[in-house]
């Protein structure tokens, strides 16, 4: 790996791509430490220790929300807009035609729509996050003292515009990495934030649990990374045969084309980290909303809010069981949506390809759906295991009641963070390897 990096830096164009990637990542990390005016940093630190929702959003912002900086929302609104556009394609025929029939022009148009959708989503999320922090009291009072259109219209507008502009800047930086650097820019920005928070997690684990617990967590994290690599790279290869065709050439010559054999790779985990994000959001929002009504003066409201808050709290074992069920369900749901958009059976039929022993058309579609359902079960169980891994580790190594109290803490990197880190590293390694192989250098991945 070190030899390959040395070879990469010897090539001027590849060296420029690596430097652009590192430079833009450095710019983003510097911007993530510029706080929004009017933020009480001490109160913000207190809130982050107990609020799960802010912890999830901080992960997706690349660690910028912890400082409530101008980059506090990161690229999360863009991710949300991308997911919405994917879910709308099977519903809206015009979007489906753009994705399938109009090639690069259609995909560019979809990307443009996604960028437009990101702006209102970013503004809404900026208002929502700021409202939560304005109503959340830390040790010295609310995190945002001057927020609310009723009392502080100018300050509120400035905060929303600042956070929205930060999201658009993060998108722009990510697109520059994608076009001029190495890897997917949005993923690398999130990756940088996760890695930047790792030393703090190591220090906290060592202080709270001692060297023994740190060693256990480090071993479990390394083993989990190894399993993630195996599953992420796992695929079922469906053999495909293309029939021979006779094509007339100039000079009354005939040429036989086709007849090649290839395969369709079907990944074990086609959903990536999306099911974890969906399930986490589904579990976090009820407890977050209920937390504002726990102290209500109305008795029944306070009782119901307390029950909801405790039911959706990770302090209890049923939270993690429900988390496991939701991750498995969302994995099947998202995989099915993405797989149906690809319409592989129709594509194979148009190109003259067929699966040996399976009739083209409807039978091929049924066969592919059955195969995808079976391998998705493995991917869903794997994602569910990764999701509840912090709970299992504390249950085994900490035990009983202590596990319930400590289950909110993660490993050296959170479950979702591990999937992001491994996925980004694998993707970036493959892209860098492709660049090296084009120049006859030996890459990272040895077969």
C-alpha cells in the first residue's frame, strides 16, 4: 500500500488529484470549527451528552454539528434529497424516463433537481435544529439565546441563511472532490468527520473504562471492520449468455457477433448504510419529541410523554430489539426499491442476453427477485448485527444493568460510522487502483 502511494505521488496528474482531495477536506474541517454567532459552547457540550438525535446528525454532518458551526448540517440535506429523488422515480414517470432513457443528460437533470430540492430541505433542517437547540437548556442556559421569528427575526433569518449556505458550500466542495480528486466527495467529507472524532472516542473510553475496556473495544472494532469488508464485497454472480447474431457488413460480407458469456453481480448488501439511518431516525424522533412534554403540568400528558421517552430510550433492551427489526425491514424495503429501478430483466432482453435455463422476460424477473430476496436476508441480518453491536459488546463484557446504562456509548467508531468508513475506503482504494493500473502500476488489492 505504501509503495502504491509512493507511485501515485510520482505521477503529476494523480498527485494533483490526491492533493486536491486532501486540501478540500482540510478546508471543510477548518470551516467546521467556525461557530454560528450566539452559540453557548458550554451549554452545547452538555446537550450533546444526552441527546441521541444530535449525535446522529453530528455523525452525518462530519462532526461539524458538535461545534454548531456554519457547516453544522454538512451534506445531510443533500443525502435526504437524493433518497427522496430515488423513491420518487418509480412513482413519477417523467423522473423514471430521465433516469433510464435519456442517458447522461437525464442523470445530469436529476442531479440538478436534487440540488434544487436540497435548498428548501436545508432551510427546514436549519430551522428545526436551531429550534431544538434554542429550547434545549444546558448547564448555563439555552444553546441559542437569540432565536425565534417572534422575538429575534433578523438573528433567526441570519442563522437559517448561514446554515443553508454552509450546506451548499459543503455540496460544492464535495462535487469538486468528485470531479477533480479521488473518490466520492460527499462520502469523503463525512469520512473525514468520523475519523477526526476517533481520538476523542479513544480518550473517553480509556478514561471511563480503563485500558482493558479500550483493548476489548479495539479488538471488536477491528474484527467488525474485517466482517464489514467481507460482506460489503460479497456478491452473487448470475451467469448471462448473449446469443450469436449475424450482421451484414460492407462488400456483402457477414459477421457473427455476440455469443459472449458474462455475469450480473448482485451484492449481498445493496442498501449500504441507509437502513441504519432510517431506523435510527425512526427511533430517535419519538423520544426527542416526548422529551419536551415530560415536565408538562398536565398529568396525563406527562405520563404518556414519560412512557414514550422511556420506551424509545437505548437504556432498555427492547429498544435494541426494535432497532434490529427495523434495520432488517428497511434493508428489504430500500433494496427492493433500488433493485426495481434497475429493471435488469428488461435490460438483458433488449441487449439479447439471457440467463441459462431461465426464459427471458417475466421468468427472468421472478428469478432475479428470488435471488435478491435470499441474499438480502444475509445483508439484512448483517446490518442488524452491526446496528446492535454496541449493546451486545456491553452486554457480554460489561454485563447486566451496567450494559443498559452504557449501551448508548459506541465502539471506537459508531456502527453507522464503521460502515461509512469502510465503504469510503474501499471505494477510494478501487478508484486509486484503477488510476494506477492504467499506468501499469500494481494496485492495493491483490487477487
